[in-house]
C-alpha cells in the first residue's frame, strides 16, 4: 500500500472534522450602531440646551 491514498484519506478526514466545529455565538453587529445613535442623541440634547441658553442670553441683551 502506498502512502498517497493514506495521505489523501487523512487529508479528507481532517477537512471533514474541521467543518464540524461548533459555531460561537453570533456577533451583535448592530451593537456599535446602537451605541453611536445613543451618543448622537445625547450630544443633540446638549446642543439643543446650549442653543436655548444662547437664544435666552441674546433676548436678554436686546431688552
């Protein structure tokens, strides 16, 4: 018996077993998008508050 068929069989078995690995948990691909949206909402709130304060200051100076 030559080594070539045994090598081929071993190689085929290795590939077959490599395909049987259990998959890990699926990645949460939307997590970073949700975090970015939350940060943007927080920044928007701060910007709106500063804009209101600036408008009030301008109105007070005009009186």
